[in-house]
């Protein structure tokens, strides 16, 4: 965008928005993909639920850290 005559600040803002879109989509699809397994009651799922809880908390912590910046 700098080559188009835009300022550095505008180019950085546009790049950040494009990058955040991918991060948001990845987080949303991961969260939605985990949900069915979190509510599963089978014996096999009982072994995976603790791992899924760790992933969920990690995503939550990263979002919280991003919001404080």
C-alpha cells in the first residue's frame, strides 16, 4: 500500500486488519469444532475432554492478552 501513495500508518492499519481477519477465523472455527466433543458423554471422549479444555483456555488467554494491548 505504501507503493500506492498511502501513508505508513494507513498501510500498517490495513495490514493489521487483514492479519486479524485470519486469526479471528482460525479461532472461531477451532472453537466451534471443539464444542461437539466437549459435550460428548462417551467413554472415549472422556479422555479427550481435558486436552480440549487446555486448548480452550489457551485460546482464551491469548484473546485476553490481545485485548489488553
